[in-house]
C-alpha cells in the first residue's frame, strides 16, 4: 500500500508543482510538500526495521548487521535529504548500503563454499572409514591363513581377490563420478566371493542381470551387498541365506535390486542397535549428487529386505 501511495505521488507530481517542479531554465526546485514524497519510502524502511527486529532471533548476528545497515543507511539519507538541498544524500546512502550488502553476500558465499568443502572432505573420510571394516579384513585374512594350510592354490586365488578388492575400494574413494555397472558389479562380486570363502555354503548368491550397459556411481552397490550379508543372512538364527542381485531397464530409468531373505525390520522404527549406519546415507548421497538417482529400502520383519537403486537415464 505504501508503494502504491508513493507511485501515485510520483504520477501526481507530473501535473502539479506543490512537490517539485522544473522551471523554464531546466532548474529543479522543491515545492512546499516535498517532504510528502519522501514519507512513503521512509515508512517502508521503518516497516522493514520492525520486521527485522521481530525476526532477529531467526537470523545470525552477521545477517542482522547486514540487513540493518542496508535498511537504516538509506533511511537516514532520506531524512537528511529533506534538510540538505543540493547534496545527493539518497544516492550516496543507497550506494554505501549496496556496497556493504554486496560484501556481505560475497563473504557469506565464501563461507558457504568452504563449509561445503569441509563437509565433502568429512564425507570422504566417513566413506573411507566405512570401507575399512576391520572385522571383515581380519576374518578374511584368517580364512586365507586357514586355506594356506589346506589348499595353497585356493589360498593364492583368495589373496589375489582380496588384493583386487582392497585396490578397488581405495581407488573408488578418489572417483567422484560414475563408472560402468559392470565395473561396480565386478567389485561387488569380489566382496561376495570373499564372504563365501568364510561362510562357504551358508551364503548363497544369485544374479539376474537383464541389463548392464549403463553407468552408476562408485561404491553404491557393494555397501548394499554388505548390508545384505551382515544384517540379512548373518542376522538369521541359522546364519544361512541368499543374497540376490538383479538389474532391469525401464523407459526412463535403470533399476538395481539387492535382496536378502534375512529377518528384515520395520522401516518405520528407528534402529537402536548401537551401530553406525552411515553406509546407506553415503549411498543415497552419492546417488543423488553424482547421477540424480535414489535409494529405496523395502523390508518387513520375518520376510527380508530389498534395497532398490534407481538411476534416471538422463542422469547417466
């Protein structure tokens, strides 16, 4: 409403000289009601000051300072302009406020950038820690040690697989991009073969791959297979079960499923098992950031768990 009044006054000045006028010599002169023209902008800024004060608890100290200066300096300039004719106080005050706000925005964006860099670095560290898996390393080395005593050929093969698996994990940490699904699947197979080395017939793995010619972010399939083994198959009282991996192509996306026949859980209840569950969070983050994909977890107690990766075709 104040802006409407202000625009109305500007239009009125074109037909009257009571606010300001320009004489025949092209000289600008104020009229007796000139302060009336400045009243609406001053009131608008006063409303902004009140709004800033009411929302002060929702803003940081830097934000309060930036908005305060951006509002108050032009308002003071308008008030001074009423008394100091010939000096462009409004223009000067608005310029100072704009420069200050620009500096604030630049500093704020810089802080956000460096904060994002720190968060990305922390995420990379979290991924690395989630891949170290001391128990898996120790148990695999223990299984290889046992093979050395009974089957040297199988032990040699297991060492080669273990080496390739570790190299693949470390290389994937530095790759913030997509790789072929075949490459990611090969890395997952290495993990499952090493687990089968430990659990033998207790762990069965099946594959139903209807499509493989697409790309997927690194370290997105293997963590799901790991969850299926650790919390699915090994979570059963018998310690025996099956992990099934499948892929399917649809009109607008690719879908990869990792399913187990373990005990399952209620997705609506928060897990309170004392364990860190950053693996799924990392998978979701990488899928969304690198390929625009998503992860869905379907599970039910006593039925099993199914993790579904969806990769949009335009994302790869």
